[in-house]
C-alpha cells in the first residue's frame, strides 16, 4: 500500500515539475501581439509556427507554412518566440567508410580485409528524442591469395583470393538527442533486418610428400560463388553536427550480428557479423 502511494505521489510530483518548467518559459496568450511570429504547441502535441494575423478573447489566427490556422486559446499548451521546430520531418544521410568482419565463417587461413562500405539512411522523428530509421547499406571485403609453405619447398597449401559482399536493409529504433534546437546530436540505434551476402569464386590447391612411395601428391578444388540471405540484429551509435538549417555531417558505427547462412533466427555461437564505420553528410527536411 505504501509503495503504491509513493509511486502515485512521485508521478504527481513529476507532472507538477514538468508543468512548472514549461510555465517558466511559455508566454501568456493575452500577451500575444498581432503581426508577430510565434511557435504554438497544443495539448494534442500539434505544432504551429507562424505570424499572428488576428485574435480575440477566444481564438488566435495564425498564418503558417501549411496555411492559416484558427487556434482556440484554451487548447494552447505552450507559446514561444523561438521559431525552431520541435522535431524535423526527415533526416536523410549518405556516407561511406570501412566495414570490419568480427568473425570468420569457416577455416579460411587469412583474414578478409575491408575494401569499402556505403550507407543511405532516412530518419523520421516521432518525438523530440526518438524516431524510426530505414538503413540501407553495402560492404565489401577481400581475402588475398595465401600460401602455406613447409620445410620442403614442394609441400604447400594455397588458398585463392576471394571477395565477400553484403547488401543490407534494416529498420532501426532511434533514441537520443535529435531535436532541432541541438546543433550537435548523438543517438543510439537498435535494429532488425535482412542481409543478402555474396561470396565470390575461389580455389584451393596443395602438395605434400608421401614417404611410403616417395612421390608427391597434388590436390586442387574450385569453389563456386555462393549467395544466401541472413537475418541481422544490430546495435549502433551515431554522432552529428548541423552547420546550417538543412545540412550537416555525421559518423555512424554499428555491430551487426548475422544468422547462420539462410537459417533465420539461428545465430552462431559467439556471433558472426561485421562492424561498419562510416561518415558522411546529412540533409534535413524541416
């Protein structure tokens, strides 16, 4: 009983503090002047920014970007002369960088090295500090030809060069500092999606000395290209700086955990995935 009362009291205090904070910054509707521009936020979270063209004891008429609005004074929650919107319409980003494989599937003797990685995202805010992001990405890696030589120069194992490519499409939940009044922003992402992977053709050859009949044995095998689709879970973080109303720069890093080949929802023990690190430009649609 005591815990329930404390919880209710805490909730009431938080609401009172929030209302008090807003009341310190909001303007009195009776102080509004015709011909001056304001930002109005209604109790239903509607935002109207524009110039007051007329008013009476009940209504305020505002000319904004979307047309003319007739606002009822009792429906207005917050008024400010700060004309920056509370949230963007869309944030588009395009960038590139490198992607690093976190583990290798199979027993390849040499690591795949990153070549390049590309990213295109569209972030749609659904509040001052949260949003939904569509993330499309491409990454490429290459393994160079590698040879194991033994004490006898005729004994060897050779692995041919091979490439890996991934095409990804994910939906991310975004949480962090993405409000328009922030020049700098930082937010975390958690997402799920699909990855289409292509492993290019390669080959293997070897030679060893057979001491029983004093002959050399040779072996070779060609690997065809492989293509498969995997599910992906991702966690990431993005940083950005907006240097004008519509343009900015950003950096993004993610960890993507893949399922095993085409076995959806079956993840490797320890995880098989990759870590793209990218940077680029953003275009903000207000």
